[in-house]
C-alpha cells in the first residue's frame, strides 16, 4: 500500500519472510563490502608493485583485463548453476577461493603467478558478489527490490572506501605483500561464516496461521519474464549488452588508473588514496539513492541519465590539477558512477523480467567483464603512447554518450513480449 514502509526501519509489522529477507541483505552487504573492498583497493597496489618488479603500466593493466575476462567467461556458467544450486554454496566457495588467492598472491614473485591468480580472482569474485547477490535479492523481494539492492550494493563502494585506506596503510607499514594479507583476512574470518549461516537463494514455503500455504517460494509460482532463448531475440537485451560493455570500459579504465593519474599530476600517494576513498563514499551515496530514483523515473530512464552525465565527470577530471575541479569530480563523478551498480540490474528486470534473471545477468556479465578487461588496458596503452591520460578521458566522454543512447532505446518487458508474439499472431 502506498505510503506504508516495511523496510529495515519500518513500522515493526514485517512478516517473518520480510524480516529474514533484510537479514539476508545484511549478509550480502558484508560479503560485498569486504570482497569488493579488496577489488576496489587495487589502485593503491599499482605503484608499489610497479616499483617492486619494474613492469610497465600496460603490463600490470593486463592483470585486471585477464581477471575481467575470466569472470565474464564464467558468468553464464555461474548463472546456470545459480538456477540449480543454492546461492549459499556458490558464494561460500567463491569467497573462500578469493581469500585464498589473496594469501597466495602475498607470496608471489613472478608475473606468471600474478596472471594465474588474477584469473582465479575473476572467477571467484563473479561467484561471490554481484551476480548471486542480484539473484538472491530478486527472489526475496518484490515491492522493495530496488531499495534492497541499493542497500546491498552500497557496500561495493563503502567497502572500497574503507579497504583502500586500510590497504594503503598496510602497504606503508609492510609493503604490498602485507596489504594482500590484510585484505584476505576479513573475507576468510567474517564473510565465509556469515554467508554459510544466513544466505539462501529464496525463502522456504511457510504455512500461515490457518494452516494454508503462506508466502510461496518463488520457484512455486509463475514469475514474469522471458526465457533465455526469447531474450536473445529482443533488441533490449543487445542494447543492454552494449551499455554494459561501454559502462565497464569507462568505469574500469578510470578506476584502475585514478590513483596513478592523481600522483602523475602532482598529488601525493597518500592524498590520491584518500581522494579515491572519499570518491567511493559518494559512489555509495549514488548506489543508495538509485533504487528509489528508479521507482520514480523508471530504471532505464534513470540509468540513461546517469551514464550520459558521466561525460561531465570526465570533463572535470581533465582539469583535476585544479583542486576545485577535482573536488567537483569526487562529488559528482562519485555519485554518478555509483548509480549504475543498482540501475543496471533493475533495468534488466524492467526489460527481461526475473524468470531467467540469473542466466540473463550471466550473459550480460560477458559484456561487462569484456569492458572491464578492455578499459584498464586501453587506458594504460594510451598513457604509454602519449604519456598522458587525457586522450583516454576524451574517448570515455564519447563512449558515455553512446552508452546513454543504447539504454534509452530499451523497451519494457510488456513491449518486448508483444514484439515477440506479433509474428505468431500474424501467422495465425
């Protein structure tokens, strides 16, 4: 009912299922906080590792690329598994392997070892973070799905903000090897037990007080959406694929090199790391308001506005030698980069439904991770050729506009279903 709120700070009239749902959101928040905290803090390792091994920026950027490609290749398989295996098992295995990878990386002495471990990072993070969390939340929530995703996905940037500072401090005390151990420890000690105890793909069937079936498990009811073979025939899926690709090219390209860029234009390493952390706080704010914004404007409209406005953030970043421009980028850019974390998944739900959400997100994950792979490498290569990040930022301005156009031409689920049924109706 409009105006009634039964969220985590609601009026106390939540059902048992709703209460358990918010506990599940808390567990997912914890997992995303520490695992994505480790991922987002990767920028503070770039300069120390470069100095230790003497590699080029293009070469170290290939590590992010191979990790992204591995995650993208694994995405459809993980999505298929999530349709058949409880998310708890998938996430526990993924988080455990990710933590183990960090511990092994702390002892690595060659590029080959880094390369293999980053492949493992890509697969294990795909199995333990965004994809399974999206599927779990979509199954537990209906009316407040956007709010639940906003709260859970806020952990991505909050974890990055916190763990970037922690990792940078650990590197200052004991080098990049200690930084790896510090990032891996909370995943092993905190995340794994919480995931094992709390997370389930969907709520169990509950009997009501009258002895009749209460809240039905999603598997027991007809859920809206397209089958995967139908989704592949829609315009919206391919436009979303293009948008996911370009958005991740921009996001990973800027994110991976952001600290190195600030150091290169004259800021200290400590200031650059602190700025990255503050920016991630605004990313968290963008993630938090994205769900309610999608409820008002529609996810597709909100997403198109957000990614189109990235061009403004890039213009500010070009002038980051000026502290005022850098401050404006941290606030505006951080906010805008945060929103698509939530809006992307909600836009998929608007156009494809939730019938095969795991498989659809796994498919789109291929394009996301290809984008994540391309972004750092292209940015690093442009820097090596021009000794400047500015040409890459101009490229990202153009790509943000293209991304916004791709999102804006996506259709709602009802329209896509009508388009799919039209040929059959004509034949009849």
